[in-house]
C-alpha cells in the first residue's frame, strides 16, 4: 500500500485549502480531480470514497479523512518536519487546536446565519455563538499578528487565510484593516499563488468538458 496521500479535489472549492496546505508542506501526493460542473461528486465512483459527495476527501493507508479541519490537522501532524503544526508539548498547541476547530464549529455557522439573515440562537441554546462575538475573537488574534499564532505561520493560517479571502470577496465578512492585511499577507505566499493558477486552469478545463 502506497504511503502517499491521495487528495480528491475540485477547483475553487474547500479542497483548494487542502491542496494549498500540501503545497506548503512540500510533500509528494496524488491528486484526483473531480469535475463538479459535470456532477462527478455525485457519481457512484466518488460516493464509494465519500458517501457525502464532498471535497476535500483524503485517502491515506486505506483510511478516509474528511471535513476541513480534520484534513488540515491530519496533514500537518503527518508531516511535522514542515513545522506547520505546533508540537504536542508546545505552548502554542492549545491555541492552534482551538483556532482549527473554532473555524468550522463556531465561525462558519455564525457567518452562514448572517448571510441567510437568520437571528442567532439565544446564548443558552446556541452551540456556536453569534456573528459579532465570533468575528471579534478572530480579529483580536489578527490584530496581534502577523499570523494567528503570532510570528509562527501554521496550517491554521492556510485554513483561515483562504476562508477569509472568500468571505470578504462575497461581502460576508467586513473588510476591516486587520482582515484585509492578513488575507493579503497569507494569500500572496507562493503556495497560494500556485494553487490559484492551477485551479483557474482546472476550472477552465472542466467548463470546456461540460460544454463539449
């Protein structure tokens, strides 16, 4: 069994973050692209890999890893030599884990509430809080910068940098100086640029395939 990880990816989706992380890690991997414009994510071949029909999906040593934070945590810990995850005994390990989980469990649900114009749940009932509270926590970390863990760039910055880039472009998150400076700083890194260019080429290829 190959020790390489296989990433199931579709351009300009959540899996772009996982692909960017693999580029940052600088490790070999196998890339399996899906043409979502053609509905390949709902075909039996991929549903046999991930019954949810979602990307990113990661296969490694016969096991499936899904859900963005889990994929990021797994990859960053799998390749510790890249230094993108604080060690278990590091003082930054706790803040790192908190930020990785906070994105999907608190911040994104609150952003979706705001985008859908839904009232947040009461503090006693909501498991993730409200938009203003979650955004305040993030901007406080960014204000201390330059990265979420201070001077140390980590896998958390790959996750948050791309997410905030997308959310600000769709006006889901205010373009405050802290957020815009952070997004520019992170997404100008060579790995981000390479994936952005690769995704543009893949998206054009997929569009041509559907048109044909």
